[in-house]
C-alpha cells in the first residue's frame, strides 16, 4: 500500500541560495529574471495542454513505470566518501521512475534522453524526508545556464529546436558544442532502461566539496531487448522484472580539480581520469509486477522529483539546479492542481 501522508507544501525549501552558500557558485545578476521567464513559459504550456486532457509534466512525460527498490549504502567506505547519507551503512526504501526526456508522448524509437529519477524515503536530515537523485543517460547537459534556458524554451515552444542551436545566420552565435551534446544523446540506442547508465550532469554538494553522481547497471544485460513496439522500453523492463531483479551501482565523482571541473557549466564533463567514480551504494530492484496496479500507475504520475529534495550535505549546485528549484516546484503544483490531486511526499510502499 502506498503511504502518501506527508504534504509537500510543508517541505519545499523556500528562498534561493545566496552566493555565499557555497564558495564556488557564481550567480549571474539576470538569473532570477530569466528563471521567472522560464516558469511563465512552461506554466503556460502545461495549462494550455491540459485543456485537452489531464495536465502532464513539461518534460519526461512518458514514464516506463515506477518501481520499488532498495538503496543500500555500502559498508566500509573510505573516509572521503562517508558524507551525508553515505555516512552510515544502511538501507533506504526507494521509488524509481524511468522515463523518456521529451515533453511529448512519442514512440520509444525516436531519439531522446532517457531518465532515471530515484526518491529515497526516511532521510532524516532532509526537510522533505526524502532524497531525490535525478539523472539522464549522458554525463553532460546541453544547456549552460538560465539565460540559455530561456532561449531553449522559446525554441521548443515554437516547435523549432534548431533555433536554439542556430539562432541566426551569424556563425558566432551558433551553439555547436551544445548541438553536439544533444545529437549524441538522441543517437544513443537504448533497448531496456535497466541496461543503461545514468548521470546527474549537474553538480551537488558533498560536504565541503562537490560531486556528480551516476547509476551504472551491475547485473548481466537483460535478455529483453525487442524494439518493435512503440512502448518497448516499458515492455522490456516489465518482462525483465516479472522474472528477476535488477541492480545498479550508485557512484559519486568528487571535484578534485576545480579549474577543470566547473560548478556553473553542466555542458562540460568532469574527467574520470582526474577523479574516477567511486561506488557508494547498491540499488536493488526486486522482481515485481509494477504495471499491474492502477493505483500505482496513478501514484507514479503524481510523484514529484526535484534535486532540492535533499540532505544539506548534498544540496544542488549551479545555475541549472537553481532554475530547477523554482521551475520544478511550480510545475508540480500547477500540474497536480489542474488534475485535482494533492501534493505529498511518500513515506513508504
């Protein structure tokens, strides 16, 4: 039975962080105005699309399912990674939502980002009592900051995504670096969400330093990889979990070379040569019939994920995460309001 007793309205963090909250953050003067512009555009999109049915997320609309999982912090970790929720070897119950990145319900054969959003429950040091880890299947993002995000949102609202990468005929205005990232993401062949590695793309606090994180499959490849159905990602994951469990190694990458590992630019990858990913937890997804319950499917759609559901030691960093704070909260509120649902954080299965 799903327990949804804790109102989200009681746990959302209030003010945006000041630049002094973490010495490596640099907040542009125009960021707040850009963020409010993004919120207005996305909220208008969500409200407009809801006129033809239920209100949906503005991105990661198509879910492949929400599954119950265990997130177990490893024993005997080195001192440098025994930080925050990784300080003690313990297990957290978790919900995991797998999804496509697009704001449209489209065939899984269409090139797109794939998402993995993890929600740990029973995290005492988090105001929400949850810890969310939001990831896609690529190490970097293709939008640098809030100002660029405004242009990205404008282009996509006009159904002209190329305008973001090539805004004019002037080659000095081309976003070739970002275009290359987006193309790489779209070209990745994913046949089963359980066989894919996911990354945070953006940085987070790790006590007194910063980290990025990743979830890497740790079991053998799934035998279910058929791609003929428009919903093959959901179907392949469903078939796999009907028979056996799946697992991921959850890893952190520490910021060892600040000059080469920026906080404010998520389009730049942190070198694994300079700082390898370190396993700190094991995610186990037990065998389950996750698609058999109508209540669980509805629960999946009502779940709200945000990087700002976090213990203080893992607070989100950088401009894209600061944008997410306001955008994710607003869209979650509007979406559930239009659907006549209440906002809750889960406390168990």
